[in-house]
């Protein structure tokens, strides 16, 4: 039984992948496959975390690996709207300063030259 759901759409030249539910080791490989396929098609990715209630360290590793893949192709993987436990884990691991993280999905379009962390 999958505990995470996702949807994909285009937004301002980015592929937006919205995650919802709980993302852990059980679903990390299937989410990585979707993210990696998206990065292969368009290396400019936003992962919308607004509806994600939980993420574990294994899943954070997936985001990091796909971010590296996107960067090698001239793009980036950006994070939008982490709240609650998701935001807390990003803080605790120090990844809040590694990823480009924003409070909402609309912020990347407002920042010329790419995203910078707003946290």
C-alpha cells in the first residue's frame, strides 16, 4: 500500500512534482524513478512539499540524488512549502541550507536568476 501520492505539472518552465501523504523508505525508490524521469526530460524541477506530512532520511537522500542529476544536466531540484515534520527534518539535517527552499510555490518566479532560500 502506497503512503505517498504525487502529481506532476508544468509551471513557469519547471516540472512541478507535488507530493502528499508520507514519504519513507517504502516509497522512496518509486518516487525517485518519477523524479529521475522528470529530470531527464526537464532538469528544472520543483518538488512541492505543501501536502507532505512526513519524510524520512532515506527519502531526503532520494531528493539529494535527483538534485545532483538535475544539476549535472544544467538544472536544479528546488523545494517548495515544507511544513511541520518535513520542515523540521530539513532543519535537523542541515539540508535547509543545502537545497533551495521556499515558503511557497510562487516564489521561484519572483526571484530573478533562480531561487535562493527564503528560510
